[in-house]
C-alpha cells in the first residue's frame, strides 16, 4: 500500500486536478467526506487526510510514503527524513513580514529596536531575523495573525500573502519577503530507498502533471 498524505483547505482545490492527472482520483471527495483514509482509483494507493502542518510529520516518520505540503510548512518543519523531488507549482503565495500602515519598519530594523513579531512560523521567522542580526521577540499564534499589530500584541507579523486583500482590509502593509511559497511533493527517504520500483513511477507522474501547469499559467499572463 502507498499512502499519500494530503490536507483539506487551500491546497486541496489545486491538488484535486493533479490527483486526476496522475490517475489517483479519490473514491470520495476528501473535502466533503468525514473519512480520513480514502481509497483511490489506483489499486494499492490511498489518501490520508491530515492537517496541512502535519503532512511533513506523517511522511517524515514513514506513516505515509508520499505527501503534498506547502513550502511554508516544510521550511518550518525542517524537512528531516524527507525528499522534496517535485515543486508542484500550486498554492502559490509569499511569506511576508507585514506591519500597520505607517509603522516605520526600515527605521526599527536599522536602529536595532527589539521587534515583537507574531507568527505561526516561529522557527523560520527566528532563522530569518537571526541571519539579518535583528533582535526579535516571537509570539506564537495559530490564526488571525492580522489582529496582532492592530491590538498592540506585536509590531509585525510573518504570514502568507497571496492577493494582499486580507492585509489591505486590516490596514496592514507587506514590508519584506521571506520567501516565495508553493506546494511540493514530498517522499519518505527510507521508503524511496526500499520501494523505489513502486514509488518512482508515481513521483514521475506528479512531475509531468506539474509540468502541464507551467505553460498554461504562462499563457494566461
Ligand atoms: P491551515 O489553516 O490548516 O494552516 P490553510 O488551508 O490555511 O490551512 O493553508 C494550508 C496551506 O495552503 C499552507 O500551508 C500554504 O502552503 C497554503 N496557503 C495558505 N495560505 C495561502 C494563500 N494565501 N495563498 C496560497 N496558498 C496558501
Ligand atoms: Mg489557514
């Protein structure tokens, strides 16, 4: 059996067409089903439905052989026990620092002020600011990051931004990019060594399915 760890929510919309293209359409729609283990049209391949931030844990520990995880979650997890062979080019967004409009971020950084930063991504935020030599106090949040600068909990947030609508609606502005983010196919390292004959064709299928998207996207611009 091959298990592919996937998550509902934002990544799922764009994952579904990919699964169809690699011929592992789920027997039930993961978005509607309450089942957490869902069979697929391909014998011996099933989906396991986990929280987005748990995908690297399931695959890293070998509870699933493959998974689809956001680059944000992978950077925060650290990637132990994982290969990341295919950038699927889906769920694209950017990891950004944002502040209230009017907050002088450049000056605060220049003056070596101790910034209070609220984020779900404490690990990668710490690394980013350490590399710049900026002192930060990190405040771990689990959601609604935008509230933190508005209520005085923090000076800035580190969060994902795609259209920028949520920032604008809350009078925040993006002031620095940490990294571009997209979802990737991940593979358990040990499983790839011992079961390459089974796994490699599926990895190759995902790689070609991801390729199909690139020209389509370029053509729309
Ligand atoms: P959760 O709330 O459980 O973290 P989400 O559905 O909000 O789940 O996000 C899951 C993943 O979708 C993120 O880890 C990221 O890779 C991607 N994602 C989140 N926000 C955005 C966004 N604004 N644009 C594109 N992709 C996003
Ligand atoms: Mg979310």
